[in-house]
């Protein structure tokens, strides 16, 4: 089954440092027709259509501050990975390999699930505030 969040671990055109520049690269398939992806400075909202052996999609989003769109596909492989392609209209096309999201990864476990409220602040934060207040530089009076 392809539905769910997948960690993009490889893309043919971009290296891993770029993929994870803003957050761990991922592609998410929700419900029957929705989803999203993010890698590097590129984000997109998916409109999906199931096929006999995978999903075809079109997408709209941003590459840095520029509006972009395109299409792509994803197919489940026999080893449990996801192989696909993301194409940018009048831009780069790249195949990708993704693995099911696991919660054992430190990077993933630090992020709240999509749609969840932000993580609570550490309980020691008030102590940090006190420490910072005690070290404030006093403004000279004129």
C-alpha cells in the first residue's frame, strides 16, 4: 500500500545534502486523491490518481519563492520501497527512491505529525529565562 508518509532517500538529480536542506525529504499520500512532498527548497501539494500498479499525480507548489507545478508517478517495489519520478514543468525531472517513514529516526521523531500542534517547550525553559535575565547588560542612562 502506498498511502502514508515516505522518506525520500535518493533523487537522481539532487544530492542528499540538498534533499534535506529544510527538513527531511518526504512524499505523503493521503486519502484517495491528496498528498504533499518536500525536498530541498521545493514543496508541493499533490492531486493523485491510483493506477493498477501505483499512483500518478499532478502537483502545484513552490521552489524557493517561485510558483512551480508538474506531474509524476510512484510505484511500490518488491523490496517495500517506493520508486517514482517528480517532474517540474519547464524544469528538472528526477527519479526518486523513498522508504516507509519510521519513527526510530531522530530527525523524524523530533517532528510532530502533520496537522498536530507544535511540540511542548522543555520544562527547564523558565530556568533559562531566569539565567538570561540575570545576565542582561544594563543600559547606560544619559
